[in-house]
């Protein structure tokens, strides 16, 4: 089931970028995924639960949650022609910007990593 969630390093990056949406679980360490027992929670809930240790315990969004949040955050304030998105054709994910394909991959994790780079301005 862990393969449905964004990996630890990317989840930590998302947290640093302000991701604070409800998730089903979190990473208590680099290799340990934990499910929230009662309900979904967000990064601020993890901070309340773990205090100082929460810095290294990010919420673990699904790939769909992360990609949707990243695209929404990237596209805020952009004109229509510059919107970025991604498509899945059954085999490949295509990152697009203004109708042009920028990256093709078979990995959702790579899509998340590329979108993180775009949000941080490291894609230029």
C-alpha cells in the first residue's frame, strides 16, 4: 500500500513548500510509513502530535493529492496560456506547459519531483 503515497523525501519537500492537506498517513522516518488510526490528518496535526520530532515526519499524500496540489499552487496567478498539467495515457505521464510537452515519464514520483522543481523555480 505504501506505493500509493509520495515517498519520504518528496513528502518532506512538499511540507516545506506549504503542503498541509488531509492525508491518510505520514512518514515517521525515511523508510517507515504509518497510517493515522482514527482519521485523516495534515502536517499541522503531525506537528501537534510529535512536537519537535515532527520536522522529519511529514504527512504522506497520495500521488493524486500531491500532483493536484502542486498544479494548483503552480498555476495560481498564471495566465491561461501558461497553465501546466499532466496527462496519463496508460503507459506514460506527460508534463505539459502551454500545450508543449516538457517531460515524459512512467513514474508518478518523477512527476511530483518535476512539479516540485517547477514550483521552486528550478526548471528554468
